[in-house]
């Protein structure tokens, strides 16, 4: 799929795609694929039977969730690349970027090792200054304010550091896509069978295409 191309290949290959602009081209191709999918869903919704339209809506949602996983991963990798390049440049002593990178990594490791999603959200909402999570987040924001030219990739990395999704979440996204695709194909085949005036064994039923949604 177009989404998987965003993060395919080795780290060197992905870095080359970022630097050459190929990643931007692949991202544009994915947007076109998503637009085509949305257009097809609208056709099914407007002209197809209700069951097929509902299944198509679920399939589109599953495709979007699947696509977002890869888009987010590519966005994070692009942000990492920008910060890495900036950090490799000749920085003045005491420049905040190295400490920002270390702080974000420390925050990410803390979240991975110590927090589930709900517990993390409660901690962030409480915003207690003595909280390890909020202490690191606040320090990262302070450092990022000192390097406004890197605010975009910096915010992406800071947001990524507090994401608690794991391998199981990705597997569930893939499973949901498979289930939605199977359900839609079954609904579409059923609608085509009815529309062609045949029953399950191919005999004429005399029944026309059902009412559209």
C-alpha cells in the first residue's frame, strides 16, 4: 500500500528519501490514494444499498487508521532527521538543542517504562510540577522556546515522546483493516448478486437492486 512505502527500506534508504524529496512525493501519492478512496466511498454511499454503504464507511475508517500509523512514523522520522542535522552543525557552547534532544529521549524512556495511557493522561492533566513526566515536559518546552527555528520538528518529537502505543495497537489496526475489508467485500458481493437478479446458486430471483441509502 501507498502508506507502507513511507517507512519501507533501511534507515539509510529512508534518510535518502527524505533528503532527495522522494518522501514528499510518496506523501503526495498517498494523499491522492486517500482522496480516491473517499470518492469511491461517496459513490457507494449515494448509490449503493445501506449495508454496503455502512461496510464501506467502516473500511474507509480502517484504511485511515492504518494510513495514519505510517504517516505519523514518517513524520517523526523526518523530524528526527531535521534535529539530527541541526545537532551535527557547529553549535555554540551552551546551545539548548543537545539538552532538548536528551530531555525528550529521557521523557520517552520514562513513559515507555513507567506509564500506561490512562495513567499518563491523568498525570499530564494534573500538571503537577513535581511529577517526573511534567518536569521533563516543561523543561523540554523551555529549551524549545530558545530555538524557534526548530519548533516544528521539536514539537513533533515532544508529542511523540508521550505516545504509549505499542506493537499490539498496530496489530489491532491491521486486524481491523482485514476485518473491514472482508465485511465490505461480502456486502458488495451480496448487493451485486441481488442487483443481477440471482440467488446464491445463480438462479433468477426476480428481485431488483435494493433501495439505496
